[in-house]
C-alpha cells in the first residue's frame, strides 16, 4: 500500500482556530505559537493537522479575513523552521458543522444546497491559491466529519467537484478525503472519487468509543462519572455500551472480529486497507485518541495497540489533540509519561 509521505506521525492543533471557547484575537495569537511547533517537532512528529473554522477565514458575507489566513501562513512558516508538514482541515464550513453541541444544525442541507456548496468551493479556492506553492509541505482536507450516512452519494459528488477545482490550482498538492458516519473507518470503502497520485483516504478512530469517550460531557446521556479501563473483552464493552443511554456501540458490534487489542484494530481497519490498496492510494487516520479522564496507563496501552497497526500497514496518523480539548497532552499527567509516549508514537 502507498504511504502518505511526510504525514506519518502527526498531532492535531484543535482548539486554536477551530472549536475555540470564544472568538478572540488574543486567543488566536497566543494559544499556538512557534514555541509549540518547536515542542511538537521535539516529540518526534513530522506534521500537524490544523483544524480551522470558516469564520476565522471569512466573514458572514464570505469576504476573506486577512488575519485568519495569517494564522495559517504563520503556522506554515513555523513548521518549515522545524521540518514539519501541515494538513489544513476545514473543520466547519458555512452551513455545516459536525459539532454535537450544535443541536439545531441541519446536517443534511449543505450536501444538497448548491449555494452553500459554491461558497464552500470559493473559500477552498482561496486556500488553495494561498498554499499551492508548497505542495510538498501543505496538504488539504475539504471538511471534517460528515455525520450522516444518508448523504454519502451527495458527498462523493461534491468531493469530485472539490478535487477538480483544487487540481486546477494545486495539481501537486495532497488531498485527503474521508467518508461519512463521522468519518468512520467502515465508510472508507464507500468513497467513489477520482484518484491520482496525490489523493489520500482518511478516517478517524476512537474505538472502542465507550473507552475513549468515557465521561465525555458533550455526549448526550453519558454519565460524567462513568469510567472503564482498557483493555476489556469485546463482550464487556458490548454489554457496558447497552447499559448507557448514549449509543456507543461502534465497531465493537462488527461480527467476526478478534478480541480487543492489535487484532481488533487490524480487523476493523481491513476493509479500508483493502480499498486503499485496490485504488492505489495511501491511508491516513486524521484523528484518534482517548479522553484525558481515562487512566493514564490504559491510554498508553490503547496507543500501543493502535500504533502497532498503523506501523504494520504504513497508515499515517494525527493524534487528537496537542493542547486541551479534553484529549490534550500538555499537562502534568502527560509529563509523567512523556518518554514512554515518545517511544510508542
């Protein structure tokens, strides 16, 4: 299987210019700095995935915001200083958000609304024009986590338009595309997009969800004090998932998979691996991680298992998350396991 060169070991910069607590210039200028990029390089990473929300890059009328593009340009320069690559991920666009906390969001409309899609493509045209001169360093990811499985055909159609538009501006840049159902690894085989030497298939992995999202406040019905370890048996994760009012079944219900561990991840990834091999494109996991409420030793065991499969198949990956956002690794708890973390990653 092809390898996503230069994007094998990364980390997300979530919470900076996406999913921020408040739209605040001071936050944008201080949350991530050149010193953070230097630190990321020192941890052995080769790239950063940079989630950015549309309202940082354009105003409500679709007019580009110079300062917003400036944050991305500064990040690219910092990355160049320390030998890192950069994946720009449009985390939210005008008219669409994956965010479960945005209860009133119509997550279907964007995929069938021509005006919303034209605005989306216009913003991406500006991004591509700004960064097309750096095809070996800067990659593009059109949109984070398409939630609804029912829009898969419309999403494939829009992806084809997006790829065609980007290729007219940045013919050598990597384009990273994912499926539906929150970019589940099980939906990679549903992608039907035009491929070339710089197309990459993308997925996210937070399996088993009951472990990685234990106590998560943003998940309706998840008790804030709920805790469970790793590893546990498939049966235990299945039975525990049924006890909670929130749907956390995910991949643990796939028939015929091996017990929790390296074999579990290999089995749930295999259809995506086979799809990537068939289409001769690299495979990339743009988000994975376990909430910081989980036991530290359990998190390390989880990371070790998933990383073994990433390495076996050459799957590039970006950990969620560098700082804060309930998955961060810049606190006292992380400092205690820093060296073991570096060894695993």
